[in-house]
C-alpha cells in the first residue's frame, strides 16, 4: 500500500520534498556538467591502546605492512609491529614483535624476532618477494661479545661500529642473512652509524635507498643517504642530508611528483628535549640529488619523523614530542609548502610537578614516536607508545598523566582524502571480475618479481607492487561506460614525458582526452569524457627495461561512489548541500555485513524518527534536461519507501519538483507524484525491481516534456512532469516520510548529467 494514506497531522512526502528550499546557482547550461570542487578532508582519531606491557617496557615502535596482493585482487593482510623492551640505552634495548593478519584488529606475539625489530623493513622485487630488515644498532653495539673488536686496526675507526646484521623473513620465521657494510667516500670515517626508518625500493626494482645517522671520527654529527644495489648487504653514501649539531633520525618517502622527500630530526641545546623538524627533497626519483636546502618545519615535534605516500596521491607525516603530531599534504607533491595541520592524535603530557622534573613536562609521557604504514589508498595505520621506556612517566614528583603511567602501545587508523570525488572502486570491481585487462602482457621486473594486474588497485604505491608489461602499456576494460573526469597515476616513467592516457567507448576507436594541469598524481580531464576502455602508457619507452611501471591507478567519474568520503560524515563533492542533509552518512561496507561487498563505501539514508525524514540534495547548473541515476538497496525489515526526485524552478524562479518518484520497498514497484492532484499514481508499468533488498540501478532520463524511468536496464514507464517547471537544477534522495520510522537505504554510484 502507498504510504500516502497517512493522517493529516503528519507531514506528507510530497510536501516535505516539494517545499524544500532549493538554492539556485546562476550556472549556464553546458553540454555536460564538470565536477564541482570537492572538499579535501581527513579523519585523524585519537590513538587507542592495543597492547599493555606486563613487566618490560614498550617503546619506540616501528611498523611495516607486509600484506600480499593476490592475483585476483584480494589481499592476504599481514602487519608487523616491533617495540623496545629495555632501557633507552645503546645495546640494551632489544625488541619484541607482534603481527596482525586482520589489519590491526588483533595482534599476536612472534617468537625469535630480529634483535631490534623491523625499524626499516622493505620488500625486495625478487621472485619470492623477500622482506629484509637491517638492525638499527651496529655490530659492536648489538653483539659486543663477538663483534666489538676492530677488524682492521690500521683504519681510524672500528668497522664493526658501522656494520650491521641483515635479517630476512622466511617460511619458518626471521633469520639472520648476512653482514651489512657501509662506505662513506669523500667523508671522514664514521665513529658510529645507525640505520633509521624508511628504506625505499627504487623504481628500477633493484636499488635500495636508506638513511643513516651518526658522527664521524672528528665528532661531526650527520644524516646520510645510502644506496645499495645488492639487496641491502653493502651500502654507499650518495648524499649528506644534514651535517652538524645535531642532525640524527630521518625518514624517506616518495612524493606524488616523482621525487623523494626526507624528514629529519635535529636536536637542540636549549634543554627542552623537543627536537626540531626539518624537511628536504631530491630533484629526482633516484634520490641522488641535488637535494634542497633543509627547511625548518617546526621548532619541536621532530622526534622520530616518518612519512608515507598514499595511493590517492596525498602524503602523511608523523613525528612527536610534545605528543604525537600528524601533518598531511593533499597533493603529496615535493616542497615544504602546503603541509597542513598539526593534529595531536595522542598526548600523555603530565600536568603538574613538584620540584625539578628530570625533563620538561612537555617531553614526558611518551617517547613521541609515531610509526606509519599505509593500509589502503587513503588510510594509514599509526602506532605509538605510552610512557617512553625507562625515562618516561616519572612519578616521584610528576603527576597528572591523562593516559596513565602504564607501558603500552596505541594505534589509530588515519584517513586523508583529496578533493577528487567520484572515485571508481576499481579494487572491488577487479576482485569480482567486473573489470579486466585487455590482452595483458605482464612480465617480471627487478630481480624476478612477477607483475600482477591487481597491483594497480591495491592501494600500495611501493615499487614491489607494480604493473609491468612487455610494451610498457596496459588497457583496462571497465564494467560500464562512465563519464570520466580524471586519473590519479603513480608510475615510474622512463623519461621526462608524462604518462599517456587514452580512452575508448568500444575498445576499437581511441582518443586522447584533453587534460588540465597535473597536480601531483592527479591528471584531470578538462571535459568529462565518455569511456569504457582506458589505456595507460609510458611514452618514453615502448618495451620493458626490467624496471617498474604502474604502481597505482585511481579513476574518477561523474558517478559518486563515496570511496573518497570519510565514514560517519556527510559526503563531499558534486555540490552536496549540507544544510538540507539529514540522516545521511557515509558508511564502510564492513559496517553492513549483510550487504554484498559491491563497494568499499556507501551513502546511508536512515529515517531519523517520527519528526523528520532522511534526505540528501544536490544542486547543479540549470538545464531543460537531465539524467539522474543511482544504485539503491534496502536494509532492515522496517524499510518501506525511497523517494527520489529531480529538482527545478518555475517561470517565477520558485522551487518546484519537476519529477517526483517513489519506490515501494515491499512490492518493488514505482509510483509517480501528481502535484496538482496531490496524489501518487498507481504502480507504474508492469515491472519493478526484483528485490529492494538487493542492489538495483535506477535511472531517470528527463526532458522538458517527459521522463523515462528504468530499473536495471528495463523501462518501467514514461511519465509527464509531476509539476510545471522551466528549468532543472538538481536531484534529491530521501526516506519515505516521518511515520512509521525505520527506512534504511544504502545508496551508491549517484550521477547527474545534463544534455
């Protein structure tokens, strides 16, 4: 039965929608509306404890994502986190390690880990996908009983203070795998060296970059950039990133414009224990420079700096003291400008002291270490500590620790999105076999790493996860024809020419769409382009040279799939009007387990109660025709009705509803509203949707005189306008009304285009 029979004391659906205020933008009609500027947005929740130490310490954590992408696009997740359990002194701070196979939900201990954990793990591009890690401390400190002696007395230093143990992960666990040597041509011999975070596999698939810090025999402190071409066994310094008192810890990460950035700690002598934070970047992706002059980014929060590049092109940086601070850059490009925020995601700074504490209060409570590793193309796992080993959280004369004085580890999943709405969920579609490569010619690269098509959609921009073909080109067939608006491409190109992007509607006739200015990974199209096939090529090279190629690909369209919207918030992009949005939030697929995993995220409309309805509205430029489409699925037994409409104005400029429809969830039939009569029609046509509790694609193709309603490709009916109108201005989705409550709809792939 239609819900229009409610008593007069309740607001009807028709009046609720038809009288809604509609903001009319003075936008001239165009052939197809381009995307409205979205809103770049982040979610940086406070860290939550996941491990509490019983007797030992739990400090200075490091984390590495060792997950594997399978050929079908699914992931075999595996995370490693290691942390010091001893005093904060050289040689007496061994590590324990835990692993998670469910993206950090649960953790289990690993027996016999590397002595100093996974401070700088990296996966090689060999056939086995070998993971290696280098011990943080040199041999003379790690193993003084066997490696403290000077192996070459004639040289001015003890070589074992600049040699290290390399470990690999085997099928049975972590095992030592050779002695690491270091060389510093053109510089004095080092007195002591330590390896730090951020080992990078370079685009050739064979070269590694890493940072070290220490001091030379003359007492000068330095931070150096090292290169290895034999899987991390021998390293040679190729650049000095910082020299003098007192540069130390550093971290490397790629940028979205094909360079390498480094964040560095520099200790001060002011007694604050709050190190400075410096930034520098290389002029090329190989890291051999030249490097920019280091820039002071902060007069504190320089402890244990880390950074990652995400698959969507954004970059995230973390460091600490005081607290644990996160910064982000939406474009992910090189350079010190446009880094945003100083969000403290964890802080245990005490509030009071009697007498003289051992450190300023702002330097107590945790080590200020935050470790980062990407989980997906827009999320990062952050892990930090509480109480900083043996020197944090003194209680004899210090009090007021907001997170207590227990030795523990915390974690948080951070999210950073760019302003590019309309992301096509390539990963989910590839897993379901809805998209595929056309005549792929995948090959091996690096030291025998097998390339997989799934690597382009797994959210991993590392060089060990790259699509490589014999002709340096890939052709992708999408699940349908889209109006494409842009591409985010993370790739290694064999020359200065940017990646070539071609599109086709039939896979036979190809064109090269006009592009706007590149911003980091993003290559926007100047005009939305109809395409079902996409070809990505390296114009600098027509055959494989054994190096990596396409690390990550994101494609954006006029359809809003919500993959680039933050869960629990109103969606962004495509002109959403927040003032009329109620009961509408973005939810991850994992929050609705009864729903098939057709997308990673959905828009959810939930009837908020007896005094309102759930509604979301979009504004677009004026036109006399439009195509409005979306996918919908009812959830919960209380769901009864979905209202969907095309909005507009009449000759006087007043807001009207040109086309106003209802989907009855129970019967699966549609109705059309007649504003003049104030009634809903009988069920339209002879067909409906097979089940409202399954996904259905609904389309309204509207003109000045009529609209064609289709469901899952079947024409339901052609109707006349619900209300006289002059122009169309937007679209709206909503729950059925105020009584009874309980409507709960999932929405995906919302699109609105104008002829």
